[in-house]
């Protein structure tokens, strides 16, 4: 633009051709500390919508079954997973969550197991078409998806609350594991993992 906007918005960036300068209005946000998990672990599944009603489950060391619920301030215990595992996918909410796949040695380590959470307890539902771990999850318990994962997958699976069906594949060469997922089935987002690129999903293609 030839002159600076009169009322720039937070996060907006522009190049002023008159002065030859790149300008912007920073979007300033910060993290703040909150209550610690009761169970020290990593590689767990999660359901994080909204932030005042979060959910984590599974993880390692070991094959964790513990579930913890977040209320915006601290964590409390929820019902245990039926099968302990880690590097599993998760999506949904604190009262309607889902944990899919994961790893639990001994062989066969990768799991196709899927469990749903109702806010109190977990119940086993239809398995994934094939075992996988480390896929990114997004969406709700009745309209969700997982994408990527091990072994070297670029596939996406949709979940309608009962059955799993195939969705759109990630672009060629974008098979990945342990990426972060967020959003809805028709407006999903996958970032990083073993790759720095990010993708948006419209419900059928990336």
C-alpha cells in the first residue's frame, strides 16, 4: 500500500511502498502457568475443546491408563482407559472424547483399538481399519478424523460416531507422525510432526 492504514487491525502486516518499509501490528499473547498433572507422563492422547474442559489420557512411561480432566484451573481424575497405551490419537471433548490407536508392547505393539469417553468412563467401540500410532486427531466424537501416523502414513480416516471411512490423503511425501491436529472435520489443521509443514483440511482434501 502507498500509505499506512488509518485503523490497522491486530495481527495485520503491510508493506508501505512510499517509505519502503514493512510494518505490522503485533498480536501479543502469552502463556501462563496452571495446575500440574497428577500423573507425570508424555506421549498421551488429548481432547482439548474447550480449554476450560480439557482431557488427557494414556501415555508413558509404562502403558498408562490414567485419565485426567481439566477445569480451567486444575486437573482431576477421570475414568481409566480400558487398555493402557501411548502415542495414541485423541479428539472430542471432556464429556465426549475418543482415543484411537496407539502403542502397547509387547508385539504386536501398534493398536487398532478405539475407545470413547462419556465424561465418566471409557467403552470400546469399532476398531480402526488398521493399527497405527502417532496420528493427529481433530473434530468431535461424532464427526472427527485422524491423519498420518506410523508406519509412514499419509492417509486420513473419518469417524461418524460408529464407523471409520477413508478421507483425503495428505500430499505425496507428507507422511508423518506425531503432528498436532485441531479444528473440525470440515475445517481441520495439521502442523509439524516429523516435518515442518502445515496443512488445512476441508473435509475431503488437504
